């Protein structure tokens, strides 16, 4: 599945473009290649001995990138230093390389890194600075970068912004392998250096949180293995019986399964729903607040579902402060609902002009595929007459379609 990126920019196809196959000239790709080799050796060695719990501190490390100069400027001049995100409700201060030099060398391409340690005792600014030192050494790039620490969520965290061209004029490439391993490993190691390794009590607390977490956990892997045709029955032979039962009760509260006839029947999409909530953190909340659609009929919109017409019943801003992402919930005339992720505040075309999308508006959401294969969205405002024509044409009979027809009767000739 192609990753669905919501950007105004249409990527241009260059027939003369040829990728540089000389990995030694690209520090990021060479590092990724070495990493894959080392990772295989590590997994082989670890499988030969019993796995021990990882006592290092935990730290979330995520990265996004964009090719928009406008979005890059917003990140630097507004998002990182927005009022209320710093300590005591103040605006955060920027740190990193020389700020004026950064502004002078800014290009459209930019990388955004989010670091959030689990321990409240970690000095987040010191973590961010050492993290960038390690990333510089590991990739070989001489970065232009800026950072800010935010305190407006349960866990203090750092935002790092990296310019897409380094001080040597090289275009920066950071492969996924580096994000998935080096970045996360670096973050955990640096947190551990600061505050020490986790205790047994910390592990017990983490284990208890797994029971009620609204995301996919290790216990869910066990439940998946126990399920037969989406049905789980617990008997005395089941390992971790009490914990499995407690987790199933959480899934029941999240409306991902129901208890009947002495066992639990799992919703067909229960794993996908948990994983979607892990990524967007508002997926399950949005599902509960649908106005016209059965919650089981809501899925993440990827663009591959085609053109959808419906009503925007909710617009969310994710709560984890990892980026400027937004979510729109679109309840379709076809009786299904769509959880639509955006990389910025969503906009809609109304009579050829772009305006910010609002709750309660009727729109048509469609995508077009650029020459590079990316699916780019476009939203068009719709009026009652157009909506009713589509309902009549397709014989839609769901709750939303009935509500629209009752709003204003129009006779079609």
C-alpha cells in the first residue's frame, strides 16, 4: 500500500533522473546497509540464548519529512516556539545550530524528529543535543538543525527540525532503517546514561499498563494465537490466564470484542483498530462519536477506497504533539465512515477557492496519483442538491442519506 501523504505539492517527474547507485557516496544509505548486516548477526546471536528483559529507559523516537518550504517555515517560526508549549506556559526557546544561518540555508526538504522519554527525570534538552551529536557521527552529515522542548503534554518532549541540505551542500537522506534502529536505540541509551537503568518495579508498572493500553501490545499477540475464527475460549491450560482475561475485558470495553456463550468473540478488525489507534491515538475515540454510521464500518482512508462523498462530522488534532497532523472523520453517503489523516490543517475547494475545512460540511474526497506514485487528496465542497442527486442515483438508504433527504426536498425531473 502506498503511503497516503497529504501535501499541496505535486511531485514533478523527471525522465532524465537516475538514482546514484554508489552507496559509498551517500552516508545515510551506506549506514543503512551496514545496519542491516549487523542486525542479522545480532538477531542470530540473541536467538541462541534466553531473552532477558531490556532494562534501559524507554523513549519514543519518531521522524517525518516534508518537501514543502511553506510547511518548513511554519515549523520553525510558529510550531516549535508556539505560546504555551514551554515551561510554565511560556513560549519555548530554540536551540541548535546558528539560527540565522539555518534560515539563510533553508530549503523545502526538512526532517522532523520527535523524542519523548518515559522517565520524567530525563533532561530533554540535553537528550536532544546529544542525540543530534550521535546522528551527525552516524550519518556523516553536517546538519543545520533547530530544536525546542515542549511541556504541554503528560511527558516533556523535544522537537527537532533538520534542514534538507547540510553545511557541505549535500542533500540529506535518512533511510527508514536508521529511524527504526539507530534513532530509537540512541534515544534509549542516552536516557539510560542520564537517569540509570529501569528497576524491577518499573517493569511491573509497564506490565500493568499493557492490560489497559488502547494500542496493540504483546498480550494481543498471545490473544491472536489463541483465537480460532475470531473466537477465544480460556481454560486452565492457557498461560498467563489472569492477564489474558484482564486484557480481553479491556478489549471488550474498547468495543473490540464481546463476551457470549462462555467465550470472547473478537471483532474482525480488532488488531487493525488497535494498531490504528497506536499510530493516530484518536481512532477509537472517533469511532465512538460517529453520528450516522455503525462504528464497525469506520476505517482509515488511504486513497485506495476511491471517491467518497459525505459529511465531515469531526475534526481532531492528535493529542501526542508529535506533529501538526489533523484528522477528519468523514461519514459517507454509502453508509461507511472514513478516518482521514492530514499532515496539516485540512482545506477544501469551494467555488475554486480554498478554505479551511469545518465540521458539518458536505464534501467529496478524491485522490489523484502523481507520476511518482503518491496519492494526493483534493476535497470539494458540495451543496444539498448535488448530494441528493447522488443519493438518488446510487439508491443510498443509510442514516445519513435519509437525514439529507429530510433536510430539503428537491424534485428531480
